[in-house]
C-alpha cells in the first residue's frame, strides 16, 4: 500500500491516470487510496511531481531522483554491448568481489515481474559448488541411462551426458561448469503464479548485462536446470521448498579469454502486420 502526503499533493491526477489497478482517486483536489488492490508497483510514487507518495514497508532512501546524465544510455553503445557479449567457458582463478555480486542481484531485483508478484529469488553457489556439480553430473548421467533412443528430445543429449560423466570421473574435466568459481541459480516460487518462468528469464538477462558491465562473464546452464529436475538432492542442498523450481542458472566469474569483435547472427525473423 501507499501513503499520500495531502499537504504535498496538488491534485494533478497523474497518479490516478497511471495506476494499473485503479487504486487511486482524486477527490476534492487531493489524491486518495480508494481500495486495497494496490500491487506496490510504485508508478504513482515515481510519477508524482511533488514527491507526495511513499510506499509502506519500503526504504525511501533507496529511491533515486531522475537525472538524464546518470540514467540514459546511448542506443548505439548499448546495442554494441549486447552484440559483443559471449558465453564464457574459460575462467580465471580469481574471486569475484562481493560488491559486484550485489550489483548483479540488484539488476535482477529491479527487473519487472508479472503483476509485480516478484516470485524470484537468487542462490549463489560457492562453498557447495563442487557438491552441487557432482550431484548434477550424476543426475544427468542417470538421465542418460534412463533415456530411450526413441525419445526425440532426451536422446539428443544422451551421449553428451555420458561423456561428461566419464571425463569428470576419469580426470576431473568439468564440462558442466567449466571450472567457474560461482554458479547463480534463479529460483521461482510457482505458488505465486505461472509467470515465474518468464520473470526469471528476464531477470537473468539483466543480471547478465550487469555482470559484463563489471568485467565479468557468464554462461547460461540449461543442463543444470535439467539436473535439478531429476536429482532431488540438488534442490535439498540449495534449501529450496516444494513450491520452488529452478528457472535458469548461469556460471559466473572473470573471463580467461578475450574476444576481438562481434559475430554474425541469422537475420531477424521480423514482420509488421
């Protein structure tokens, strides 16, 4: 819910017109909360020209006043930044600073979610990384053994998982996490609605951009998501509840590789109707 400072309110109606759930009504030249449908999206607070609105239960000190110099990006530079990112599979043996991790999580935290339900949380796997890795590799190997050759989807990865398991057991070759120092797991609370898969994917994308902006690199890991669905011990080790699912994950660290240029991609399948 929100608090409206009536002394500051000038009754302009901007909050009312921008409220998704019609929770605000201007009456007698003052904005008032007319129902309890507020989803805490903060649009009213962000748009108020006199800073008359605050959100209950939140720290007002987190709010940043807009200024063009600090908030706006040049489109060409942003597009080049996106084009230049690569999936990193070679990492330096360097610890990632806590401040950089916090920035990455903040980028996920401020990503939009359906209905502002915010069903996403983040688990950074560091101390338990080896244990999680071994559970995942074993789980994928078991999945390969249980996969029928006629299964059109799983059979594609059957040999990959067997080779991954063999290489790891024989010489410690890590073709799952590529010896990255960290694993970020994006978790969704499925009891809060079906948008968690979309919400988590969007959050991970923003987190990725923040990681690269700080000189770090990532690689999304869909195999770990598969492993978490077939090996219950993974979710148990991560402290996940029955209502939660691994939405996506990515390994994270300082790249031990340098790229010189962007790459080609297929022409966008785009049309206007």
